[in-house]
């Protein structure tokens, strides 16, 4: 589904991702773990098409297409979803209305009719239950004044509604208490099936108690320095990132 | 120094005084005659402004200087104005055509008990009203308000008696007919008195039927002790039109004013608002939103005088400027020596959608008291790239995402408009301008 080969890139001429190769197949959950500043988030932003971040070398193929050539919105319409580490607050944009617009954009892209607002409301209500979000957040402005936990839940809600094929969750677990973490993980697990793939970027092993990865990649200094199964995450939990940072240097 | 005008070779002052002389000769004597005279004297004192005048720094006054003829007040029928009447105001509607009150177009059947509406001519027969108006013109600092006094022939006076809590919302619709060709001027004059402990809701809407007219209006709102006034002024003029207005508010003890201004955009719109918080405990809130494109201009000039202790004022302006449009906000809050414990906030936000658009802001504070809390601020920005990326990352096209963001910029003001039908129209019509601009 996703094939990253020797990807390099960064922003403002700084190379932060320094040669990443990663293959993700449908039905797989990949965890990317690494210390702060190792370039994990930069990788996710390059994959989602953030205008400030630029790929300087390598290729990224998604479902046979050159992902790097696509606009961010085209990537989203093709089923790529980035769960933001820091979801942006947009006062003035209604949360539910925004989600409906987004949902409709996907429908139209597939050649289907836009959904009736009332029907969408039903879908939204049901999805909000799965992420344990109070219905009052429908009428709030997008992420505006949300707590850190609510923002992350809102990301998972968007994911649950949009049902992407490939979701990249960038430190969705940071800043969450254990209950919120369970809720978020539960939302992610509900969505996951054999046709979809997931890349979970995290700093902490804790999330992986609830989302079971098939592969764990250790990221350091812009590269994947080790790949293993979920036991690798436990090892990281015990021994920390020190040895990778040393090797990175 | 004033430039000479092309048509007559006279200075704008001389030309206006000349046409005033003729105006006075032609018209029959009325209750307005003495106001007209005082207006002309005040105009002579103030002179015709250019951009060096502090009050007109951002406004090109040349384009309204001359060549304008007083509108005659032509026939207009109900069908022509129906689209300008807000839903819910059909039976509490006051219509002025070219500054003249039109009983046949107005409908007062829903007006609350005791609310009295009289024509300007009748109102001026009341010596108290005449004295107030005449003294306000003698103290007038705005040339165009003085010109209004010099030429106005009618208007209306709305009296909301003490303790009347109005259920209906009154719409004052100021129509410019543009019927007699180009460059018509009209001088609507409105005086509203909200009695002690009364509550009133008023919409003032400007609209034109056609042409390059100049509507130059003055409105006075006297808000009694403990009274409340909700007011929204909406400029929905013809695109070529010029609209100057002076709004004066007098707030008495413990009175409340909550106002909004919405500019749909025209060749030149200028709003001068003067608020005097005369007695303890009065509260003034004002929000304004403008959405401009092409060469449209909207200019706000605002002076809020805190003359007594324990009053508060809060102002928030938002302008969205696209293409070669221009906006300006020149706002000063003056806190007099006795106005201790004043609370005042002023914020101006501008959103620039094009490199050629222009937004000037001049927030200012003059504080002569020593125990006050006053803030002022100003931002000029473009669309936030992070917000734009966030929306695009959820599949929204660049055009739709930008529209959503510009609308969201206006939303915090739009949602404060207390009148649902005005708000709906703003959302459906004014904010549509932002969609048309998507490329």
C-alpha cells in the first residue's frame, strides 16, 4: 500500500529525514518510536504534504501512485489521514459542519452524492459515542478551546468518520491520561481491519499496550535504525533510547 | 488648501455654500430652516476637509465634494423596497426615501404601546428637540454632519417612552432612489429617544435602488437612565454609491448600548460614531464587520468619551479586504479625569486576501484618569498556513478551505449580531462574496 524508499527531506533546507525506507501493507500496524527531535513528526508531515516540509530525495508510492506529487487534499481524498500531534484551533469553523464538508469531499471524490445533513448527524452521533465525546463538541468551533485530550479525541473522531485507508497518527498519545488513551486506542482499533494500515508514531511504549503493532521501528537521527516486533517496544521501555542516540551520533 | 472643482472652478466650500444659498431661497420656510442655517454656518467654520484633516486621514473626500444635487425624493413603491425589509420587521418598518419619511411605505402596526413616531418637521416644532438638535449642530466637529444639517428637509423622530420594553424590532430603512440621474445627494436625519428604563431594538439599513448617489446621514440616539438599546447599522448600498454617516450616542446613567455595523461594500462608505458615556455605570459595546472586494472602501472613525466613573466600553472591528479594496479604522477612547474605574477594550483585526488590498488601523487611547483598565490592539494578517493545511489534510480543496477560513474570521462578529434576520442575511449574502472570490 505504502512504499517509502530512501526518503530524505526537511524544511528550510535542513535535512531532518535522512534516508527512510518503509513498506506498509494492508492489515499492518507499524509503530515508529524514537526520541524527541529524531524526525518522526517531520516524516509524517512530508507524507501528509505539509507545504513547509519538502522531500528532497527518494520516493513514496501509495497504491501505485507517486504520493509526493499529490496535493495534501488529494492525498486525503485517496485515503491518507494524518492525526496531528498538535491539532490546529480554528475558531469560527463549526466542528460538525467541517466534518460533514470533509466527509462530502470524500463522497464526491468517489463519484457519490453528498450526504443529507440529518443522515450525517446520525453517523456523527454514533462515532462520537465510540470515542466517548460529549455531543456538545459538535457545536463547538473546531478544536477551539478544547483540552489537549479533547483535541486528540477529535482527531480520532475525524478518523473514525472519514475511515481512511492509511492512517498516520503522530504522537496521538502524548498528553493523554490513561482513560483518554484507552478511548483513543479503542477508536483506532475499531477502525482497523485487513484492508487498512496504520502508522503509529509515538514516544512512549504505553500506547502499544492498547494498539498492538505488527512492526516496531526505532527512529533516530532521521533514520530507521532498528526494526522488530512488539518486544522491541518493551525493550525500549526498559532501556530507553540512549543506545540509539549514541549510534545516531 | 482646497482644490478647485472641475465643474465650476470654485472651491468645494464656495460651491457648497453657493448651492446652500440657492437651496434656502428655493425652499419654503419650515421648522428645518433654522437648523439648515446653523448647519451652513458650522460647515463654513469647519471647512471642506482634505486628507490632512485628522478626521479624514484615510478618506478621499474629493469624490464627494461637488456636483451632487439634492435628491428630490421620488416615487418609490413597496415592491421596490421589499427585498430590503428584514423578516420580522414588516410591521415595524419605517421608510425614508432620499431622506424623507414615507408614511405610505412604512408600517407601524406592530409598534409597541406608546412608541411614537413623528416626522422631523413635526418633531422640530417641539422646542426641546429643536434645542437639542441645534446645539448638537453648533458643537458638530464633522463637516459632513454639518452639511447634513445644512441641507436636511425631513427625517424622523422616534420616541420610546420610559419603561416601555419593546417586543418588536424597528427597522429604519433609508432608501436612496437614485431616480434623477447620477450624483444625487440625500440627507437622512434620525433622532431616537429611549426613555428611562426602556428597552429598544433598532435596525438601520441603507439601500439604494440605482446609481452613484451620495447618502449623508446623521443619527442621534439618546439613551435614558437604565435604558437599553440594541442597534445594528447595515450598509447595503449600490456598488457605485457613497455613504457617509454620523451616529451620535448619548448614554445616561446605567444605560446599555449594544451595537453592530455591517458593511456590504460600496465605492466609499464612511461611518463616524461618537459615543458619550455621560453618567456612571453606562456600558457601550460595538462590533463591526466589513467584507470588501474590487475597489470598495469602508472607513470607520470612532470616538468614545468616558465622561463618568464606572463605565465600560468594548469595541471590536474585523475587516476582510480583497483585490484593491481598502478599509480603515481610526478609533480613540478618551477617558476624562472623572472617569475613574473605566474599563475599555478596543481591538481591530484585518484579514488581507490580496497584495493590493489595504487596511489601516489607528487604535488610540487618551487617558486623563489614574485608575482605569484600558486596552487596545490591532492585527493585520493573511490566511494562516497551518489552519489551511489542516483543512486540506482533511480533503477540502484550497478554495473551499480558504473560504471557510475567511468566513471563520468574520464569524466571531457575525454571531454577536442580535437580530437573527440580519445575521442570516449576512451569512447568506455578505459572506457569499468570499466564495465568489475563490479562484
